[in-house]
């Protein structure tokens, strides 16, 4: 017996893609005092302080580069490369801007560089992905959950590089417009137009997928 796709989850994804930004600040926040202290020690050559900075930002960096790359192993490679670059460039960092914005700029560039080196490489097989699905689910449900996740990731990856970067930094990095503008070195107005384009494209793609799956399982 086939399990019908989770319509509620698909609708939730579509809603999130079009969520309002009215409650999100456009301000660029300076690093907090504790982070500034860690940065100062790291800039002086303290590797343990830099390790703490890595721990603070590792998950968010991996999340962003994964959405850009679409592959967990490539994302890990890109994240590691980003932190190596950050360590090398740390003496040039000026704490007037948020550390995470500076770090995300390095991470985005590292991720795109990795993608250009490995444009078609997929280090995870479909079978390996399915093994990562929640074990409490039935095989059919786990397969469909993974299929939906794969489709969403593919839809994001299909966006033009410029629009994809803006969408990922906003939705997965949770950066403000001003922070994204600083990371990508583009005007805030360009951030807003690219984000609007990406959201509309993604909404259309997900809506088409939802319709197709409803027809398949009708």
C-alpha cells in the first residue's frame, strides 16, 4: 500500500518560503562582548579562542553551505575550508561589522568554489540518504519524506546562483537584508529583488510538485 505524500508538510514549506519579513530586523548588529574577547584572543594567535568561535558558528555555517551545495559531504568540506580561510584572514577582520556576516561571506565563497570544482559530483547515494531517515517511520513513509526533502533541495539548487545565495542566507542563515548586502557586497535593494524572485520561483516549483504528487496518489 502506497503512503500518500504529507500534504500538510508541503503546504508548510510553501508558506515558509513566502513568510513575511515584517518581524525581522534590518539592522546590522555588532558582535557581543564575549565574542569580541574571543576574536581579540584569536587575532593574537590563540587557537583555543578560535576553536570556541568555530563551535559558536559551525552549525549555522554548515546549514548555509549545505543549502548552497546540496550535499552533506561537500558542505562539510566547504565549511572546513571556510574556517581555514577565516583563520588565515582573521587579522584583517574589523569588529565594526558582525563576525557572522564576515564568516558567512567567506563560507559562501568557499561553497561556491567547491561547487565549481565539483559541479556534478554527488558523494551521497540515494541508499545512504534513505538510511539517514528517521528509523521510527515505515519504509514507505521514510522514502516519501526523503523524496520531498530531496525535491526541496533540488528546487533550491536549481535557482540561479545569485538568487540562491540570497535565499539561503535569509531563510537558513537568518541574516537581515543589511547583513546579506554586506556578505554579498550588493545593495539592499538588490537583495530584496533577488529574494523576491527566488521565493516566487520556489513557490511555483513546490506548488507544481504538490499538484503532481496529489494526482499520482489520487
